[in-house]
C-alpha cells in the first residue's frame, strides 16, 4: 500500500508506512526460516550421493576381476579402482565384501553420517552373498558404522540423507 500525504511544505509525498515494511520483512524472514533447513538437507543428500557416484565406477573393474579370476578382488588395484579421496569421501576401498566408501568426518557431511560407511555389495540370485562361481545379478547399497562388520548406523536420522536405495543395513 502506498500512502500519500502532504508534508509541512505542502508537497505530496508517497511511500510505505513503517508497519508495511515490518510486515514485508516478517514475511521474508518466515520464508527464509523454511528455505534454509530444506537447502541444508538438499546439500547433505548431494554430498552423500557424490560418494556413491564415485564408487559406482569401481563396479565394472570389480566384476571384471571376478569373472576373470573366479574370486573377488581384495584391493583397489585388482579391481582397477582409483584411490578416491575428496572433501566428502575419506576413502573408497575394495574388499571381498564389495566396494566400501568411508565418508569424511567433516562439516560437509551431515553429522549422523560422518565417518560412516556406505557399502556396494554384490548379490547372487535370491539376494544373498555370492561365493566363487556364482553369478552376480544385483548390487545392494547399504549404510553401516564399520568397515569390518555389518553393523547398522546408530543414528538412524542418517538414513534421511542417503539415497533411497541405501537406506538399509549391510547384509554381510
């Protein structure tokens, strides 16, 4: 609303009243209070997805080694997987359990997932752990708290920022 009034010298002046400006600032503040947490959650998801995308490239080498040698690769070199380390990813390593991504322990990763692990595990038909000679028909993405066992993460709010296909505990 523009208010028009006469000033002391008789000229007409127009402008916004103080209450109109305060209402506009309050509306902007309310919108910002909604947008900032949503944006923060979005950025957390993007950073965790980046980690999964880096490891996706190692699947081909993993399967190639398995089909050639009849055994699972146990090192990055065997799976032709480069050493990956970024602001969001501490390490990507290859083991007989699959491809293991260790997330960084920095503010860029959401708190419940800092220093946690994302597993890309090969599966045979029926959804279980393959042994030498089995056909690998799928991959499971899972989140865990340790590289050495199949422990689920302790703070389950971490599942909110991982890709939907990774919202489970490791099988093996």
